C-alpha cells in the first residue's frame, strides 16, 4: 500500500486471496495507469513470485528488492524504466506462504510451506522438532549411544560425520533436530510424520499424483490449498502474462522445465527456454540446469505438481525457478551435480560447509542439556537457515541484486507488438469514397505472442486478431470486420537456427498483415489483440 501511495500512476496493490490462517496474499502490479486504470492489464506482462517455501526468505527479499528497484527508478524519472513500463506490466506476488514464513520467524521448527495440519490419514507418534530451551531456535541435538550412526569430526567444534565400520561404538551418537517424542512408547527412537508436511510446490496441476518425499506430501488434490488456488486463478485471469519467474533457494542456479521425460511440452519450447535461460544468468555466476534430467532428486521419479512446470505446460508461459544463493561457492567449493547432495552428500563438501559456518561464527558449541525423555543430551550445531538455506545477512543484498538482474532480463523478453496502418485511396468522393486499409503487426520481443508453442496447443494464449471499427456512413466491402491472424514469432532463436553458417528465415515470421476495403468518409480505426502482447489501435 505504501508503494501504491508513493507511485499511484504506476503501482496498484490488491489481495488475490487469503492463506489458510487468513493472511492476505498481496499482488503488486507495476505499469503505467495514466491512460486509464485498467491499462496495465492490456499489455504484455511478466510474473514474479516468491515465498512458496517457508524457510526460503531470500526469495521473498529478492522479489521485494526487484520491486523496489523498479519503483525507485520510476519515481526518479528514469526515462528507460518509464518507457518500458508504459509498454509492459509486471505482476509481483512477494509471499505465497505468509503463514509459514511468519511461523518460521517466530520460533516454529522449520517447515516446508504452510501450517496445514496433519492429514486425516496421519497418526503422529515419534520424534518431532521442537524448541526445548525457549530461545526461539531449533538447534541440533545429539546423544551418545553405541547404536548411533554419527561420530564427531575430530578437532571440529560442532561437526559430525557418518559412522564407519572402523569407528569405536563408544564414540557413536544419535543426531537429530532439537525436539521431543510425541505419543512416545518409551522405547523406539523413530521420527514422527511431519506436523506441517504439505509442499505447496507439489500442489499444482501438472502431472499431479499422490507424492511423498522427505516426509512431505502434495496435498489432497491439485489446488487443494487456498494459496495454490489463489495463485492459479491470478495467472488464469491475466492472459497477457508471457514470462514468469518463481524465487526459491538454494543452489545458485536457474531451473528450466519440465520435470519429467514424458512431458507434453514441445521440444522447441524446451530448447527455447533453455536458450533464453543462458542469457538470463549471464554475468551472475549462476548456472542453468534442466530439471529433467539434470536436477532430479530421484532419477526414476518425475517431479510432479510444480509451479514452474504448471506455468509452462498448463498455461504455455515461459517460466523458470530461480534457486538463489550458492552455499557451496560460499564455502569455497563447487559441485557439477548439486542435486547429488540430496542423494549422496559429498563428505568433503559437507566439511567445507561446516568449516565456513564456524569461520563465520554461525554455530553454537555443543552444550549439555537434560532432555525430559532421553536424559543427558547436547544441543548445538550450525545455523543452517542463515548459512545453507539462505545467505548470511551481510550477503543478502548481493544475492537480491542477482535476482533482480535475472528478473529484469526475463521481463524484457516478453513479446512487444507494434502496429502500423497504411491507407490507400482507391477513388470516389464523399459517401462513395473507397479506401484500402492495411495493418501490419510486428513483434519486436524475444518471445512469440503465444510465449510458448504450448500456449497455442492448449489454447491458453489469446488469439491474434484485428478488427476495423466502422463509423457512421462507412461500409466494409470485403470480408468480415474482424480478421484472424497467426501468432508472431519473437527474435529468440535456438538450436540449428543459431548457426550463422546456415542462415535463413523462419517459416512463420514476426509480422502479420490484415487488410480491409471501406467505402465512406471519416476517420478509419483498426484495433488489434496480439495474443499475450496485448491490445492496441491505430487510426488513418
């Protein structure tokens, strides 16, 4: 609301829904409103969101940083920014899971997305994370036992490593998050199902099916949650969105859909998004990975129900997931296959991360504590949320700046159509005057007016069409007033089309032509709807 008050000609804020606990989901629209209040909705648009996952606040901050950068430039009178936002619109949803982020910031044990309670099919018993000391932090907890799977790293203040067959059983420990047993039988040391196990980024329509990973689930059905329903509706109601970015952490990379082998996405769309992604990350230090097959937690299981893949496959919009923050680089190491850390962690990389946490003071020495159920334990470890999941606070602005660069480049890739109207006199005077109108639409943007070919396939991209508006005393002499046109290609090329040794022109092209023959006096007006590139009109 403060932004809207400061820049009323450029910014509006609206509530598109509420969270499970009733918090508003606030969507910010940036675009010139001086012509009329609804004008931003008639232009080609870019979508940016963040905060799907409760502990990934860097994405939220990067979205706000990007939004603030745009508004500051507009208020400062920056001509390039003002010109750009007269022709395009940006929709920014900085926080999809406000309940989860609020809980995380107020001492709730780290959770994936929202505060959805356990499903009716879940009976919770076993060990669950909890803040036992009341300091607002859930640390690591360890207790010594010969059946333990962990041993201390020799000489390290907090580090633990997996146990080997050569380790002395007397040096073995159990390692878990700080917490307590729920409905405990007093004997077994097993994990309880997560209290808040929903992953919103598995609750979207694309390839949805029942899902379980790391104790998380995909909800009862696609769009079962108020947050995902609100986001789906918001995009569906804004048909001129041509490019989208969803902010997450961590890895320092840009992910391109799809998340499975048997995708309905055309191969040209996949190649086009990959090509554009390479341009988007240029100079940021980020890398580009195809979700399938390069960023799979389990190579044999498709990644289902994700938001970026839904945007691309269901809506036909060029969409990406931005995984902000590279903790491996921060620790002085790098991984060719970063997702392998979720399957088979490299002990050298783990050690580098632990050492860097200690060097930065982001750790808590092991401290004795009397556990109400286990007796003597120790609490300590590193602050994973502010080192691995998110950058240390001092590095947050730099990371947000990287997010801005990628978002701004993607925003500038949307289709941008101009129209020129030529009028030729064919003879006659007064009411018998005959003129020939020829409208040429031309796409100067990187993406096509459908964004992806998939938008044409599934019918979510608005059609390209033009219409002559007849005034009093005017008569159309040929065909209907409205003419259907083909979608206009963007300038972005991929694959063989980028080889200068084999130059050539595309089969469809970036221009379309419509013509009419009109009899009668008066000004002639033609309007058009150029797919996701929005609307326009010309007079002659």
